[in-house]
């Protein structure tokens, strides 16, 4: 029976709140695990149990509150417990949980595709260059796998059988499944599985903090890197190169590194010149994180394919998407007629409904508009908080996607000894101080270098940004001082 009166609604709201509180208490009572059968990421670590979330905060089973300054891995763009999203999920579940995409389409999937295509900026290009079709999957790695396979199938259907070679960049991350890991230039994550990864040519990342030479301008640096890419294309053989992959703003591996001016324009020109498919990976930096809904918007170039994930479902559902140009879709539609790929949960209606609700909230509450200003405030606060630290080499980023690179010596940019695992120590210390951040080691080459990545919810308040800077500075200073780098 549906309850329609306002009074009944308020009553049921109160009893639902009581029920939720009761369930949380019960869960908390149960949630002290002396023995675990869960295969954790790190078998030697003890993890607190996350029980509830609320805006920018997560709460564990002991009632400790953590300010979530990274959204896990840049996932929770709307913060935790956004009721509009859970309501959309519930409504979709009540209507339809699942219908296999080899039999049916669904309204949530159609709506999501329409919304993404309508909002994707268009910068012109060859006929059919506009992003026009959306293939919906459940994770960033799956979106990359789909991109790799679609690129190859398109080449075959164009009669370019010899195009088998992919070029990507060192110190990039495109996912952990074997195809996505082969494309990734993250040396540390590739190390154990090298024998299983198909060969990919990796060129230099666009990483000004360490790549820019003394006296070199940013645009000369961009030109140098584009020249290196062209030389690699010529070495491999221009008619053998299938695709070039790049993150518009490099996330996990380098720590929020945007390209220098002119770099992506140069890359686009090379791809046009040699008939190479340009695949931009916005799994981490997309969906408003950098101050525009799509990160490529700030590079003013048109990708042929684009991957998005994390902020798309904002943690409420696992969802990712591969967006492709009309020309690419038409190649398949007018050729064999079918993309030789698919998985059980492609276009899952509940995940799509959640993503549509995320886009709705972002639009209704105009969440992307203030991201650039909030990002500037966060960077200013961080720079101020670190002004006495001699261990912070660089504070960089775009919008609410910020990286802090740590050094043992600011002048020479010498990294810390990797054996100290400064990044891991900072993560631990920050958690003790009630802050969640996303530190990573191997920033420079997979072994050396440490950075901390921040990606707070787009809904974060100024007061919370201040608290992030304060707690992170405390964590970094305590750890780096104990490693021998003085705070003035
Ligand atoms: C740029 C980028 N691409 C792909 C992936 C893989 O996404 P997932 O972990 O959802 O498979 C990630 C994950 O961090 C990423 O940052």
C-alpha cells in the first residue's frame, strides 16, 4: 500500500530513521572481527570497519570519524549518504533490477547515455568526431578493456589489419585487469605480471615538476614530448599504431598532474596525421573533479574514445562507461554490425539509475561550478600549512584533484629512501588524526618518489577544506620529521 499523506510520510521517515539507527547499532555490535574470512587487500593489516557515512565524513565501528579527503580513490564525489541517490536506487530496484542487454534495453541506460552525450563538449574534428555512443560497464578497468578491444575491431573493420600496436605513457594507470595493466605505465603494479602483459610502447609522461629542463618553457616542453611521441610512432611504424592512451590529468600514479600547455593539441594533431585512435582515460579525473564535467574540456581537443567511472556512480553503484565517436560506432554498425564484446552486467539498470541521479544532483545543485574556486582555496590552504615544511616539493592539481609530492631535499628534489615507505606512514598517521588521504609511492619511476593525492567531495565546505590542510600538514610533518627532514 502506498502512503501518500505528508503526516504519514513524516511518521514513516521517523520510524525509518529509528530502524536505521537500530540496524547501525546491531551492526556495530557484530562488527568486531577477531577472525576474518575476508581476503583483504593487505593480509598483514588490520582494517577498521566502516559503518556509516555522512557528507564528507566516514564513521567506523568504534564511532571514530574520518574526514574523507580522497573519496577512497577519487570516487565519492557527492560525499556519503546522499539521500537522492539512495532513493533513485530504491525506486529502480522496485521497478526493475536487471534485464540482460542481449534481450532488452532499459530506460536508465538509455537516459544515462543520452545525458552523457548531451553534456560532452565538442571541439570539432574529422566528420563523425562527436562522442555519440556510450558502452556501460561496471569498473574503470572494464571500460579500458572495452576500449582496447573496440579499437582493434574498428581497425579490422576499416581493413587496417596491421594496426596492433598501442602507445601509452610511463607513470600512468589505466586499470588492473591484464589488458588495462598492459596499457598502464605503472611500473610497480606491472612488476609481478610482466610475462602476461602484451607489449605496449610507453613514452614519457607530461610531468613538468621533474621533466621540465632548466630554462625550458612549458610550451617547449610540450613540443619536446610531442616530438618524442612522433619518433616512437615512426619507430613502431605509423601504419601499425592502433591507439594512444592518456589520462588528461594523471591520477593515482603521479598525483594529480595536468599536462603543460599545447601538449594535448600536439597529441591530437599526431593522431590525426597518422590515423591513430586517441583514447582519453578520465576514470579518475572526470565527472566534475577538475572543475568541468569532462576533464578533456580543459584541453580543448576531441578524443575518439573516452573512459569515465569513479565519480559517475560516486560510490553509490559500481559503474563506468566508454564513450565513443559517432564515426567509431558507425564503423561497427555499417560493418559487422556488432561489437564482439560484452559482459553480464553491461548497462545494469540500477547502476545506471544511480549515475543518472548523480548527474541530476550535480546539475540541480550546480556542484561543478565552484570546484575551481574550491580547488584554489585548498591549494592555498595547503601551501600555507606546508610553508614551514622542507619535505613538500610540489603542490599541484586541477580543481578538487590535488597532489602533494614529497622530497627529502627541496632544492635537489631528491626523493625519500623508498624503504622508508613515507607514503604508507603518512596514510597511517593521517588516519590516526581522523583524515583519509590517498598516498602512493613510486611516483618518479615506480620505485622512487612519494606523493599524496586529495580528491574530496565536490560538496566539501570551506571549513572542512581548512581541516584537511591542518590534519594533512600535521601528518606529513610528523612523519617526515621522524625521517630526518626538519620542519622550520
Ligand atoms: C585513470 C584510471 N583508469 C582506470 C582505472 C581502473 O579503474 P577500476 O579500479 O575501477 O577498475 C583507474 C583506477 O584508479 C584510474 O585511475
